[in-house]
């Protein structure tokens, strides 16, 4: 039974302000900004009725949200009783809430060891078997051969293949971090021409034949650790070999590194294009920019010069048109690509061939147009806010230096 109010009840604005501190434990944002509070009513007797819409009526966190709302609203001395009027969102409302939650997560991204000056490119696909890892290491090697320092993060935790593709089998070591003393993972390094590859993979922690039987949460935590606890040092580029599909790792990466750009790999088959489009849709829903499409396993040219479209044709162009991103290149089927993966020497740096030329051309386009490296005079700046802060300080310093009238 409601108690008698001894002072004036709160206003609706007062209640909404308090509810702004109630965090949905699953979505990580407050229930007001997420649009979960459609109504608040306050009676003269101090009875507060809060309307709350859940994404689904059977939400397992309903009791936690209920208790948090009651506890916080009841703190106002003019409140005699708190009632909750539960509702359920429709499909459009659920989509809007998830969009807001993803945006809030992006704006509050946690700190990582990846330098702010680094250009981050995730190489993604809608399904496995399209040669995504091969594309990743060949582009990374081509960028390193051009003189850049390139990180390679093997985020395909279950299906790691980057160590073999790059011919690296040393285990990763850990050293105490500077200042904190917290252990940091040291990437394995590979010198390529005038550049450098820094490589991190679960393949450097377990044997190549070991099956990692991890659930989604553990996969996400592993990727988070590779971003937070690896001493990446200076990087021009970080290429991330993503697992296929649109699951936990993809969503975790969007939250941890919201400045990531996506390159989608597909095959020429039109059916594969439809599957790859899901990866692009995931990126767009997570506010990540899709900067290009690569068609892998394109046509095969035999020793007579005849071209054979073994896996169909048109998939890469169709995907690029569908998502509004450029088709960066079509990598032909070529024995040298598979041989490079078997020997640990990517074809993009092994010599001259049609596939090598395509990989090098894509790398050149990345540098020149798609994701140019951060200019040297901006590397020490944390971002636009830092540059603005310095500009304002310089303006005030100039004013202070002028003699007064």
C-alpha cells in the first residue's frame, strides 16, 4: 500500500532524469536514451507509474531493470509508491533500440593498444572458403613490401591459418608493460623488404592441430585481449582476418575499434554474393564503413591463354553495386597463390604473376585512395578534438602575446 507523501511529489522531468541513470545491463546504455520509457505519470499522492517497453516480454533481465527503477525512483522523498507498466516493442522499435545501443557503444569505445594513427582494415566474408585469410596476408605483405609497418591480427580464433600462410611458427612471448608492469603480448615479427609485419594469432599459442572448443564469449574476450594486451607499438596499418559470418567477434570488434573499415571478400558466384552481402549489412548496422570488395578465385587462364570462369562470374561486381562500394580487384585462380600459402611466402611478394599484380595493385589503391596512411604531421595528434584543442590554445596564446591597448 502506498505510503502518504510528506512533501510535494516529483515532476515527470525529475523522474525521467533519475531513470536516465538506469542502465540496461545487456545493451549497456540507459533506458531513457534507448527509448525504453514511453511514459511517466505522477499522481498528486506521489504514486509514480513508469511505462517500460522491453525488447521482448520474456526478457531475462526484467527483474533487474524493475528493481533498479524502483530503487532509484523511490529515493525521492515525495514518492510514495512506484508502479511499472510493462510493454513490448514492435519490430521497428527493437531495430531503433539496437541502432542506438550500437551507436552508444561506438561513442564509448574502450582504450586499446592500437595507435590512433593506425588505419584499421577488417577483411571479412559472409561465409568460409572464399580465401579471406589468403587475401589478408597477401595484402599485408604487399603493404609491408611498400615500406609500411603492418599489423596482422588473426581474429579467426577457431580457424586460424595466418601463421602457416606467413611461414611463422614461433610462440608469442609476454613481457611486463612499461609503467604498469602488466604482462603484454609481443607480436611475432617478419621483415618484408623495407617494411615490417607484426603478427598475432591464437596459432602462436596452441599447436596447429589443436581444436579450440570455445564459446562465443570466450572468442570475443580473446579478440579484446589481442587489442588491449598486445604491445603493437607503431603501426601504419592493422589488417584483421575476420572469422566468417556476422557473430560475436564481429560485434565485439565494432565496439572495441569503431574506426575500423571493412573490405568484403567474395567469389564470382552470384550465390556467394548474396551471402557476402550479410557481412556488409552487419558493418553498416554497426556504423562501420565498407570501403571495398575483392573478388577472389576469379577466372582461370590456362597455358593456351583461354579463360575459364570455374566458379561463375559477376559476383564481385554485383556485390559492389549492391552495397555501394568499389570493386578493388579480381584475384584470378592461380597455382602460385596456393603454393605461396603452403610455403609461407605470399604470392604478392614472391615474384611476378597475374595474382601478385592484382594484390599489389589493390595495396597501392589502399595507400593512395581507400585508406591513406595518417600524415606524419598528424601522428602525434589524438584526433580532431586534440587538433581543435591545440588550435584554440594557439589562438589564446597569440592574443595573450599582443600588447594591450
